[in-house]
């Protein structure tokens, strides 16, 4: 019944969304739900399910309703100041790991910076793979940093993370082997036309990339070029049709693109990378 009600907003994911919402309302995992499938709900339980269902029916993403989202197989808490991590962003993690492994650097004590970290998704995914790395995460939002710090603690990665409240790389010093970022890249005029799950629930500051969508790249690429170690890498997520412009900004800052962008599952160039030429 709930899945049928959710079909209008969830489409082919309606059954999954219904299961997640019911599980959250009742405090049950999949095994518990299967075991109690024929049990009649109490009035209080039914009310809790209905409260969550109404939020979803109003267009709120399931991840927002639950306050959690999985990224790179890691469970992450969300807050009003963080984006919902999306599968497309895993291309940034994939490209970064590919570059480091090809360079023979994955087992070194790397210094990694994540600019505009939000929930910490990219950085924590990388630290889960790079056992000797230390991560430095920046965000202009104190609430976002608190959320990311909580995620690091619950994932057992807090001892390898440092949190800095600043605009992109403005508060960083020293040399970094890898800098990553998923900055705001939606042109300002396009935000009103985004799906309601995005425009009404993701933080505006994490979406708005200025008139052409490239404002964040102009800032963070020039900052990053001066912070990368010799041979260090910069990997950023980009929007559809932006890869060429972002590569040009990287080249203008003295960085060398490291091959074609990595595409997402839809075939869209999504992860653009460059390197500071080794001395």
C-alpha cells in the first residue's frame, strides 16, 4: 500500500523507499521486517510510518527523511548544510585512486585535502582505501564540518582527519599530494528548474556555481595549484558540458590534465583531473 502511494514521487524505487521508511519508523532492519511482515502495527507505529511517508510524498528525498546516505559503501549522516552524496561523485574517488595507484603512491603517508567537504563523503571514502593517508577537510559551514566530523568518528577515521572552516583552500598551508572537490557548479539561472528533491532540500550554497557555473573552479583551482606538491594531483567533479572549461582553467594555472575525464554511469564526463608537473 505504501509503495503504491510513493510511486508518484519515487517511481521504480517506490518499493525500496517504502521498505526504508517503514524500517526507520519501526527501528527494524530487513531481517526484522521480514520476520514481522504479517504483524499488525500499533496506532503509534502507524503514525510514525505515516509521518515519514508524508515527508517523502511532499518531495523530500528518502536520504533526508532518514538522515543517512550510503556512499562508497560507507553510511554517512546528513544535515541541512550538506548535499546528499550521489553515485556520480564516486567517479572522483575512482579517478583519484586510479592516479595514485598508477603513480605507486597509494601506500605512502599522503596528505589529502577535500575542499568544500560537506558530509565528508569523498575524503572519508579515500581514507577508507588509503590506510596511511591523512585528510584535511574544509568547508565554509560549521554545521557541515560537524556532520563530517561525526561521520569520521563513527567510521573510525577521526584520528586521520583535520577539519578547517574556510572558503575552499584559503585556510590551508603546506603541500598536498592530492586535492579533491565537488564544488557548486549549477549556473544560478538553472537552479529554479532543478528537481524538487534538489532545489528544495539541498543547501543552495552547495549548488550555485554563479552565472556560468564556474565560479568555484576559478577560486579553488588557482588556490590548489599553489598547494600541490611536485607531482601532486587535483581531481574535481564537474557538471555536464563543463569538463573542457575546467581543464582550461587547470592548464592556465600551470597544471597538466591527466587524460580524458572519467565518465559517470550515464556517460557524462564527471571527474576532471590534472597534475602539478614533477620537478
